[in-house]
C-alpha cells in the first residue's frame, strides 16, 4: 500500500517540479505575456483551496480510495489538457483543474491512519509513512526539475508536456489495486456549507489577487476581501448548527485541532508564499540592483534542487525526532529551525556561499512539518473526520500561501507585480522577517496548546447538544 501511495507522490513531484523550467516556453508557444502566467498560479491556488475540504469529506463518507482514484483521473485529464492546449484560456482551465492534486497527500495520510486503526503505534506509523511519502515527493521534484532542464533544448514543447500526463495517467490503474477503507455510514454531504465556504474563499483570495495585480490602493480588491471575511460569520453559524457539517467547527475549536490548522496556515506563508521572492533574489544582478546573486536559470535550479533535497531529509528525520521529543515538540522545533533560517537571510544575504547553508536550514525545518502537520491533524480527529481534518490542513496551508504571496508582492513592487529582477532590498528584508515571524508564531501556538492537545477527540454528533468544551 505504501508503494502505491508513493507512486502518486512521484506524480505529484513531477507536477510540482517539471513545469518551472518551461513556463517561458509555454508563454511563447501560446503568444502571451510573461505576466499572464501569474493567472495560472492564482487560478490554481484558489481552486486548490476550494477543492480540498469537500473531497476530503467525501473520502470520509464514501471511502478514501474512491476519491483518490477519482481525483487522480481528473488530474490526468487536466494534465493532458495542458499538453495539447491550443490557446491560453484552455491552458488556464486545464491548469486550474490540475490543482486537484493537492488533495492527494491529505487523503493518503487519512488512508494510512484508518488502515492502522487499533494498533498501539498508530500515531508513530502514520508519521513514519507520511515522512516517506513527503520524501518521495521532494526527491521527485528534484528529478523532475533536472529532467525538464535537460529535455528543454532537445525535444518539442508538446513532447515535453506529454511526459507528466503519462506519469499521472499510470497512477489511475495502480490506485485501483489499493485496498479500500470503507467510509463512515449514515453521513451526508453538506452542500450549504460548501457554498458559503466557496463564497468566502473566492472573495478573499480573489481580492488578494487583485491587490497583487493592481496594488494596495485597489478599492474593489479590498471590498472583495471584506465581503469574504464577512461571509465567514454566517458560515461558522451554519456549520455549528448542521448535524453533519463539511467542516466540523466544534472540532476545529478544540486546541488539539485549531493549533494544527493554524500551524499549517503559518507554515504555508513561507513554504508557498516565499518561493517567488527567493527565486527573484537569486536571479537579481548585484551589479544592477545592489543585491542578489545574478544566477542563471540553471544555477537557480541547482539552488532549488539543493533546498528540496533538504526538505526530503527533514521529512525523513521526522520519525526519530518525534520519538525523542514527542510529536508536538518536534513540530515546534521544526518551526523554530526554519524561522532561524529565514532570520539568517538578514545578515547573510550578500554571501552566495552562506546562502547554501541558509537554504539547508530552512529545508530541514520545513520538510518535517510538511509530513507532521496532516499526521497531527489525523491523530486528534474522530474516525469519521480523519479525511476532513487532514484535508483542511492543506486548505489552510494554501490560503496562508495565497495571503503571503500577495503581501510579499506588495513588499517587493509598488504595483504588486513581481518581476524577475524586481523588488528592493528593503522589500526582501520584509519578506524574510515575515517568514521568520510566522515560524516563531507557529512554534508559540504549538507550545501553548501542547497540554490540551494530548487527546484524541471522540466521535460525537456535530449538533448543538455537544458540549462546547469538546
């Protein structure tokens, strides 16, 4: 079973690492501006935040294997669409739908957690397998990025884009071999909660995209953000009174669960939001801007591969560190480590040699968290809510990354548009400081809730009769 799930993470690594080196070629092929490529990221980010909670909940209801197979089939179709898209609008739709892949890891963790139910070492086994899956993912990202760089000058763009489609398609029959863990009988899907949540997420992230494109003075953007936040109030009330909610807000209110989700949000700010600023800093020419390393695309890819390799090492060390410190202390330690890494950018930003060490520290701290967060959410969720809890961690991480991405864009350019050589050194100071602060904040949240988090929540109805303390 672990081998089958690892095959899916190989496909995930291909998706996440393969397209970067050929994005410029895609823009040339479709005759669009480089700036238009930002819409691919923005649309997939919004879609990813929306699709994870309902698919994860559906896994709890009808069985996680069915949802995993269905989601993989959708990703396969979308990846073939990317390979043969005749125009940018078609590419945008396919790229957006490909964002369904973000549900893979949380559902895989739910599968492992349900499969090991009744074992005294369930939590340890879940963390160990999650670490293996994340390490497989990160190593696949490295291989995919290197392979794409080698193929870019040797084959046509269409031929290049067919490769990830083939890899994802091969996962569909493999997953059909996976042992089914049946869903929880008697549940029903919460369409009302999904609708309200979709309105809130679309409005907030849509407003942030407008801020990123039009700048901080955009009135429509701030109106969208405000409207999205306002919708959260009726959504929370609706979910609190629903007998079978999409997101069990009573469960979410428990320190054992909200602390994990808050950690996912804060980690997402640096893990997802800081990717572009790090890349642009590496590429900026110090002779022109007074900062940066002036790396070529190939040299920048080597730095990224080095960083991802330490993400994998961090994931693989999760098990031993958790056994030594305990799961919560291990997560808090990871947060402090990556905070130290980002803080080190402030005095060491002018040293190309020191940058290798800084990226290694950031990777070590973050890698273990990617595996630990969904495992921690599963460990403190009732059996019927394991998929929902793990899926919500990815949604929280994505939303955190989306918010940070917009904030970082404003830090680095007055128009909110990040260019390869854009930004100011003061803006980069702000980015690194925010990332470091997010790590320290996550560690503080985990430390303050550690005592009340040492409990697995019981399976109880979600209706108003439940004690609020639960």
